[in-house]
C-alpha cells in the first residue's frame, strides 16, 4: 500500500478548503441575484449543497473562513471550484470527496447550459 506524502495532503486540504470557499461564494452570489435572474437560483442552491458537503469533509481542527472576495459569475465560480479539484488525485482529498466532485461537475454542466427560453429549435 502506498501513502500520500504529508505535504501533498496539506496542499490537497488547502485546495479543498478553497473549493468550499468558491462554492460558498457562488451560492451567495446566486442567491443575491435570484430576484433579477430566477434561473440562477437552482445553480446557487446546488452550489450551497455542494459547499455544505465539501465543508463536512474538512477536519474539525481546521477553520474555514470566507476567503478572499471572488470575482465572476455564479457559473464561473463553480467552474473554478471544479478546476481546483483536478490539481490533486482524488485520494489526496478527504474520504467522500468523490461524491462532492461529481456534484460539482453536474453543477458545471448546469451552469453552462443555455436557458431553455433562448434555445433555438
């Protein structure tokens, strides 16, 4: 059995915390825009659920703050979070991370979908 070096685990956990921060920022931004862009509400809700799932995997002895202000639209923030998950092998992240990563990938797909009302047939 091989083990992941401690430095990699620390880097991976730092990345995971940044994923939580990006997803939380996406949710906050989406909820703030929901009145003027109702279609964004489901993406914001999904980002909040993914953020909660990711946060639940962070050890209790680590603090997670809001992080630096994030620029971008809701879909961009979700895509940035997904991109960060590719920086490390899945087994470097906490146990259970794969389910959160799948949820984030689903959100990326949802966020880049054209709204139904503007699709051409």
